[in-house]
C-alpha cells in the first residue's frame, strides 16, 4: 500500500491510494465532510476494477492538516470498535 500525492497545494489536495480499495478513502472523506472548514471532499475511481481510488479535498484552510485530523478521528473510531469485539 502506498500514497501518491497527485496535487499537494495548501488549499487543495489529491491523494491516490495505491493498493487500497475505496474503504479507507471513503472513511476519511466522510470525516472531512463533517467539518465546516472543508469546501469539497470526494473519492473518485476511474473504473471499479481498474485504477486506484483518489481522495480529493478542497478547503480555504490547510487541506493536508484537515486530512490528518480526519485520519486521527477514523483511527479513534476504529479503536473504539476494536475494543468492543470480544476476544477468545
């Protein structure tokens, strides 16, 4: 798995998720859309079976920082879910 930064500007960020399906980028997108600081967040994939998903973020704030914050929030949610799974 690898991240490719296609566009990396202060207010605009496009990240290609190489070796990922849409799951992780979609979770990040959903967290981004909860923020009033985000103007646009979306995941695109050219073809369902080919290519890699891309997360596109547009904001008046620093897009990279907003993505990092969203990733941290997703991590916390996943930790909470993991804590509720009974161990055998």
